[in-house]
C-alpha cells in the first residue's frame, strides 16, 4: 500500500513539475515577445502653464502596448514647451498636455514671444490694408494726431501731425484668426458691437505709445516686405508742409 502511495506521489510530482516548467516557459516567451520603449514622464508635478525644464522630466521604459500613442519619446521635444494642464508626478507627458512656441491651436498666449506682449488695435478697410494683412506679417504703425500748441501771444494753434509709432511689428492675429492661411475673417459690417482688429506683438515699453496713439489718434498699418529688415528715420509730417511746398514753387 505504501509502495503505491509513493509511486503516485512521484507521478503527481512529475506531472506538477512538468506543468510548472511549461507555464514558466510560456510566460517567459510572452515576456520576451513584448516590445518596450522609452517615454517621457514627469519627475515632479508640473503646474498648468509652466515652462517645462530638463530637470522636470525623465525617460522611463514601458511596455509599448500600454503607452499612449501621443506620448513624447524624446526629452528634447518637451523641454521648452508650456504645460496646458497640471501634469501629475510620474505621468507620461502627452503632446496634448503641452504647447510649443508656435502652437496656434492652444490659444493666443502660447504664441506671444517671450519678453513681449500682445496688444489689439482697431482697424478698418483703410487702416487695415483692405483687410489683406495676415498673422505672421510685419507692419509699421503710423498715427495722425490733432494737436494744439500754445503760442507766445496766448493764442492756441491747432495742427495735424503724422508720426511713426513703431516699426517691424509682428502681427499675431487678425480678429480671432491666429493662422496665416485663413486670411482676415472680416466681422459683419452690420454689427455695431464688433470691430475689426489686429493683434500685434510689442515690447512692454512700446505698448504705451501704441495705446495712446490708438486711443487719441488715427492709426494706419504699413505692410512690410518679409525680406525688408531696415528701419527708417523720418521726421513727423505736418499738414502745413503741403502748403509750404506749394509756396516754394
């Protein structure tokens, strides 16, 4: 009786061992057949609208089957971008979570150059170059002002004067259009509540004179050739200059 028990014990042990070996071999093959890739993950929680630096991210090896298709795989592609949501520590960094310096799909704020500001000015078909100006163009801004000058005899002289306000200004948007290919989407002329506008990228010190010119004068945009990088030096022009020219003839 004891002999039969021993025999069956040996047989069961062999069967169990064979099954375990088969399972382990199958599991090993399934592991070996998996494809692993390196993806970019966060080393810390990155708040919304934060510029991502190299020390905020790292590479992690993960099973490709479980990696989101929009996950970054190159750290260089992530560094320098701006987070568009809060990204938790250890999460994969998806392309939907960041915006590059020229990513118009994420909104105006993400295409404003560093150290500059976006400012919007109203335009019409004349001052806005017949609505042919587009995002990405470079323009100059001039203004015509009605000025008063107090003379020595106590009287006041009124005169019109045109000045250059800014040169080589980058156009960020026309109305709500951020893309060059879409052109100028003109607002309905019958709507009194909406005006056609152009949004420009300016340095902070240039925003003040531009705002003053826009509020108290009549501004016009001068379209520049993309290859023209020269700045011009022109004195203010007075309406009476026309009269003086006629008198000199």
